[in-house]
């Protein structure tokens, strides 16, 4: 394990990344977080994307509940929750995609991922601030999403576009993590059963047993789909999806999934690594041709953040040496390319050569989530490992 890195990771998260967001993003007057900003923190618009709001609640609640009980973390999580409870839903309880800085609707319920990140944040917040509104809203939202994704006309996956007569991996992927976290928060069997179902759906329906690659699209019957959608692999999604599954597997004692998850993770790291310039590509095509995705060769902060945590987790679960080797290789590349000049945060989008670009990939925001979450989870895991090692020496 990378125990020696614990002080460095704590410094990056608690003294650099999080203070950046409190300086530039936190809307103290109205609640919520502003994320339509440049890489260095200049706010361009005060629009608030619900993805970012739910994610920021999770970040602040997890900081307070898992790492460091600073009152500003709890205050910002609670203020953002109050903002989204007041302004985030339409009349049917569906979460909007975006609102103005004051909370007026800008874009309607076009994405169940807005719903899922609201669930994610409110569930985490309820653990440290047991206001029934938070968990009741999370559960109500989850049940609506669970039903909606099974309807034939379901297409709310913005910023992606639904492929006709197909099912996206992104749905069971996110619902694995959301259901698992609800199960932890509530202890209710309903969410335990769902988390198992979604996790096994990912592993049995979207992971190709021959290649260990996660296919982003299957037919409605979960059969292979032709190109270009059926041969498309999102490197970051494959990586992130595996640690979602392994979080559930670790909690439920499903050690049989450790080696499977590790093999899938390794395949995505190896296939995604750029042999010329280093770093992980955004996506690939299983045919070996450049994907239809115009951003396939971008180097995105979130892909690398997810890879670092996933590798640390798999190393802890399996003891595989390749995890540490790849962790060090990716961390070295990240440290050489992503940090801003002042070291306060990471740039989020680079070209293949590792140079900053301003292209919009997915949402037109600088998001406060992936790096912060990865650092929170890495620090939490390393602290647990260090405590266990110290206890074993007594």
C-alpha cells in the first residue's frame, strides 16, 4: 500500500483542492456551488448544474463525516441541500438539469444522473445531519428512477444521447453505487437487493467475458450491439464501474468478484494507456479504430482520478503488485500535467500531448467532484490500512 503518500494526499485535498472551491465556487449568499468557471476559478456564469450540486453535497458531507469535522464543510453541504430542495425539482419530483444562480429553471429533467447525484449527496449528508427530509427525498427519488429506467421510452441520460433499442451501461453502473450507499445509510434490504442486482448486471451483461472490457451499450435484450455504439468503450467508466462493484462486493463479502473486478480494471488501464505520450485516453473502439467520440484521445482529470482510487482499492483487496506499479506510473503522469501553476487544483481537460484545452467534454463546467472524491476515498482507505497495521503490531 501507498502509506507513505498519505500526508501528500491530505495536503492536496485539505489544503489545496477544497480551499480552491471555497474561494471560487461556494455561493455563500444563496447556497450551492458555482461550477461554470475557467480552470483557474474565474466564474463565467452563475448557472448551477444539478449534477454539480449533488456532488458538492457529497464532497462536503464526506469530508465532515469521514476525514475532518470542520464546521464549514457541514455548513456548505447543508446550504447546498437546502438550495436543491427548494429549487432542484419539477412538479413531478424529477430533478432539473440546470437552474440559474437564484434557482429559476434553465433546463428540465433531461438526465437521471442529476437525480442520482442528488440521492448520493443527500444520503451522505443524512449520516451526519439526520434530517428526515434528506433521506426521504433520496429514497423517493431513487424509487422513481428505478422505475423510470425500465420504461421503454426512457431516454433521460443527458449529456449523452440514448441509442435506439439499446441499454446503456451507465445506468446499472451509477445505480450500483447509489443503491449500495442507500443500503449503508438506511440498512434496508430493498437497497441491498437492488445493489446486488445492478452490480451483477454490470459484470454479467456489460463486461465482455472474452476481453474483460466494459461495453457502454447492449441491445434491449443485453446482446452485443454492432459498431459504432456496440464497440465503444469509455475507459473512465470501465474503471469507475469496477470500484463501484467492488465497494458492494467488499461490504457483502463477495470475494469471488475481487479477481474479476481486478482483471477488468487492469484491462482498461492497459488498453487506455497512451504508449506515445502517456496518460489515459478517454475512450476506445474494440475494433482498434479511432472511436466515433471526437474526444477519444483527450486526457481527462476524472479518468485519472478514478484510476488512482480504483488501483489503490484493488491493491488493498487482492495484494496484486501490478496495482502499485500502475498507481505510481499514473500518479507521476498526473503530477506532471494536471496541476495548475499555483498547485491549488487540477486542470480538467488536456489534449493527447498533455497540453491544456478548453473543449467542452460532457458538461460546460469545472466540476468539484472526481478529484475530491478520489482523494477522500484514498485517504480514508490509507488511514484504515495504517490503523490496522498499527493495531497488528501491538
